[in-house]
C-alpha cells in the first residue's frame, strides 16, 4: 500500500506529516547547492550581492514552494530545511566555524525558515 504520492511537486502523505515532502525538498536543495558551489563557494569571484541574488532567485524558491501548505508541519521536520538553509549563508560568506548561523542570517538579511513560514502564511 502506497502511503504518499507526488502531486504538483508536493509529496503529501497519508497523515499529512509532510515528512516525505520535506526530505525531498532537502535533497533537491542540497543538489542545487552542490551544483552551484562553483558560484557560491569561497573560491568564487562573485560579489556578495550577486551571491545573495543567486540564492534568492534559484535556491530560495526550491524550499518555499507551497510553504503555505507544508508550513504547518512539526518543528522537527521544518528544522531539516533550516539546517539546509543555514549552510547557504556559511557557503556564501566563507564564514569560519565560530560564527553563529543566527549572526549570518541577520547580517545577510536572510530570514529563518520559521519566520518565512509565518510571513508567507499571512498572505
């Protein structure tokens, strides 16, 4: 018996936990980030503004697609996306290990996943 199905890019499961969808989005985001590492990594000659523009135009739509529906998932599931999203500012800025993710998000004006869920669900 199949417990989940893919429909219009969403992976709703039988109990609407969105675990399958979030895992699929995490894998897709990781694949995109690896493919763009030569543009976003520390050896790239792009400016910080251009790297942020690439993030906002290419990577952010991957995980925000239909966030109004799956944003009600358990925090443990949305933290999977947050962990993936926290890799991006660290990659863009080539920050060392002792710089906190919260600092990177604040400096680059990249909202956290929970903040983005709240903002987009009010629209």
